[in-house]
């Protein structure tokens, strides 16, 4: 009988190890798959289907600023913007004559922070500097045009327009005067009680105003002046002075004139006041202008009569320099 061969020990050990490995794969594979599925489900639970919207940035809690009116927007435009000047049928316009001799006084007037037209004498030693300073402050610059007075004893320079001047001489003198006052937008007469009564010279002056795009304010140094009438007839934008603040240099007289101007405004009229850069006059304005005065004061350009101008826009003037008086 043939003898049965035994399997080598090492082969049996290998077979056992293979069998154990196969059993391990059979039992461990479902468990690993299940753990993977559970892990995936946990991830999906942690991430929502749609990400939440980003929270808006915190908003300022300060109140909305007041919306400015159309008039305020127009007045806030810089001087280089050209537009039609808005006219008013009432208000108080202040003109300071005889400027060009004292820059420190002019600076005090500009510090009043109200509309004020600066009328510069062409023969003043600081005429050009005064005009530039006023322009930089946003104020209207005017040529204070010297004209012949009735009183022959009054001193007159080469800057004066005189009776009997030829049209060419008058034109040359006017051009020389206007060239000494840069940024001038208008003219008013210095003295002139004689010449403003004469129609032909006034026609020549108004023609020059038209050629240079200037308005004209009759200072009314004579009750018989025809300057405003001629300006109107020739289509020049014009106005007439109503009050001289400092014709009489006393506090009582100036108070009286200023009260008259206040009453004029309350009646809804065009109230043009002329003053001068004298120490007492400047002190009066510094000490007596009220917030109500400032609210009633307008640029001279707003009180002109005739067709609206196209030119420098009005400037917004704060009244921080005005004392809060009743």
C-alpha cells in the first residue's frame, strides 16, 4: 500500500496566512465602505446647500445733510463758471467807493463776509492790488470812474472825463482807467456832478460800457443826472444809488441812513447804499451789521435793471463775521 505524502509545514503555514488574509478582506470591506459613507454625510450636514448672504456693512447713523436749494447751488459755483445772473426785485446792495489807497482797510471790509462791491479809483497807488484782492475774495469789482464835478476848485487828475473832451480823448481816458482796474464788471461815477448832467458824454460812456460788457451804477452826485436814463435807453444794465451811508461823518447820521436802508428793504425795494473806506465808516459796519442785515444784502448785480447779465456767478457768503445782534 502506497504511503501518503505529508504537506510541508511551511506550505501549510502559507496557506493558513492566505486564508486569514482573505477572511479579513471579506469582513473589513463593508465596514470601510460604511464609514466612508457616514463621513460624507457628516460633511454634507455641516455645509448648507446655499451659502448665507454676506451681512451688509454697517450704515452711518448720522442724519442726512440738508439738500441745498437751486439758488444755493448756483451761488456756490466758482467764479469761472459763466451763467445768467439771477435778478432780484429787492434787497440791499453795498458799494464801497474810493478804494485803492489803503489795503488794510480794504481787508477789514472784505472780512465783513457780506456781498460788497469794491469800486476802485484808477489813480489809486494800490488800484490793481485792491481789485485783485477783492476778486480773490469773490466780490464784485467796479471802476470808480472820475468825472468832472460842478465845483471847479476840486482837484482833477488825468483820469477824469471832462466836458469838452473829444470822443477820441474820452475813449482813450476811459480805456486807460479800465486797464488799471482788472476784473472790473461795472462802473460808477466818482464826482461827476457836472458831466452826468450832459447827455452826449453820457452816451459816449454808455457806449464804452457796452463795448466792455460793463454795467453802470449812477452814483447820483447830482439830482439832475441823466446817466441812468441814458444807460436804460442804450441797453446798458444799470442801477441808481439811493443812500450815502457816510455823507455826514457822525455816528448819528450813519445810524439814520442805515435805518433808512433797512426800511427800504422791508418795503421790497432796490436799496443801493454807497459808503467809503474811512475809519469811522468801516467801524460802523463792523459794529452794526446784524444777521438780518446780512440776510437782506445781495450783490449789486442782482439789483441791476435791464437784460440779465452773463458773467461771474454770485458767491455764497457766510455770515460768520457778523455779530449776532437783534
